[in-house]
C-alpha cells in the first residue's frame, strides 16, 4: 500500500460502556477536548496514551486503532487475458489478499453472494488496478484466498471466521486447473483440486509435483466424494452408463478444459471409443451450475459431484470416487490464516456438519502429505 492513515473506534467503544468523553479523559489523564480530537481523527495519540485508552476500555490496542489505506492502492488483478489488456471496469467489486509480498484482487460475481473487500477505482493495464478498500489493512492482510470448486469450502471459511479473530477466508469458486494456475502465479494462498480417480489420490499428488517440482507443498485432504452423471429426476431418458452418452442429440453440460469434470468425461468418452466427439450442451461454471442446467431442462445430463445432484432432487449415477485436496505451499503453512484453516478441519462442528451433508466423506479430512522440494 502506498499511503496509510490511522483510524480509530474510540467513540463506539466508549459509548458501549456508556462513558462520557469527560469521564474517559479523567481515567487516562487528558481533557475532554483531547478525547474529542482523537475520536474525530484530528489528533493522533501517543503510544502510551493509546495503550491507556485500551486498558480503560477493556479492549486491545489494535481494536481501537488500525492503519487503513489512505485512498486507493495498487493491486495485481487475477483476471482474464482481455481484462489484462483493457483493464478491469471501474466500480468492480473485488476480494483482496496479501499473497507473496503483493496485494492481489479477484473479481467477484454480481450477485453479491460474497462480500467485497474493495472496489476498483481505475485500471492500470496490464493486469493491475487501483482499488478503494472497505476494510482495514490488518483485516485485508489476514484474508486467506482459497480457490476451488468444492461448495463446502464456503462452510469451511465461515467456521474459520467464527472461530478466530485473526483470520478470515474468501472462497473463490474455480476449477481445479484455474485454482492451480492461480496458486502457481501467486494469486491465491490455497488451491483446491480433485483430479484423482484412485483410492490413494496419486493423481492429485502427481499434479502438484508436476506444477511445483522445486517447491515443497502440502496436500491436505478436505473430503472424499463421488463424481458421476447428474440426470433429470426419474431419469426419463434411461441413461444407465457412459455408453448412453453417445446417443445423437443428447445435450451434455460442458465444463472448461482442465476442470476435474471435463477430464473425467473426456477420459470416459475415450474409453468408449469416442474421444474425438464434440459435446453440444451448454457451459457450466461449477458443480452447482451443472445441476441447475439439468434441473431447468437446458441440458439432459452433466458430470458433477453427488451432493449437488441430491440437493436439487436429481438422479445421480456414480462413476468415480475422488479426493478433494487443498494444496498449500509449505512456506505459507505457518502463517496465521493458513494454520487457522488447517486447524478448523479438526473442528468438531465442521466435521459434524460434513457428516450431515450428503455426498461428502470426511474420514480423512485434515490428513496431510508433504510433497516436492529437497
């Protein structure tokens, strides 16, 4: 950040305890006018006075005083190639985090499902922008950016937010390939992947070793799940096997190349001798989107995880069992936000919640494998 200013919450803490400016001033040995000036931001207290005020109000110093960006600051934008050239539009809502010694921002959806950390003030192509934050600098620095396609990442992030005051999580929905690309390029702290179809999850590990041959990484299991065909309720087209997907005119949901679902359907179609067949259905941005397209009749079948099919009252034909793992650089694992995330995987409330979600298996949740490096 290029400019910081001191912000305080002195007035709200004082009023919460029903103290007048006069009384608070007497407790710390200053005048009512001094308290008024501090609350209004016209006077910056000394370290000694700041600590006395925190003690008098029964809170921590950093709860009273925070350094926040004074105006906009520059971020690196995790964006498409077109946005890198033309710049991201002014007013765009973004999530912001401190990743590998730089500020990074991710564009958020327009539906408001994820609260924004900042908005874009102006673009600075290629790939940068000036943003105006809604949060303080410590809050932004404690924001853990986690990319992946597992819907349960949202619940995991909420548990971190509830349990700890020094860490927060922003879930960025993304395919396995996109999540790994962001991690490789220093645009997120953690990537979630599901590229395996074996009991031990070697494919996930192999992908990590291929992408990060010279860096030590942690592979932390979040869950196991089944991936398969999502079909309309009652399976009106009587789709029973992968071979049925070769029927002419069948609308099959497509996913972006490199997504776990895309790799699975490509491999299975090739096993039926149809590796060069081009799918003709609509595109989906994630597992829940696959279920939505099938449910509304825009597609006949798609590949997604069991939980989204069951949640939408759709039929599900299992094809493979997979691990969904979190990929974490070892040198980030000791940071407070990352360690909080890993700790919550052992939280009894989170585990109980997973037990009651159909299609998830948390038996190995929290299991850690160290990969790569020397």
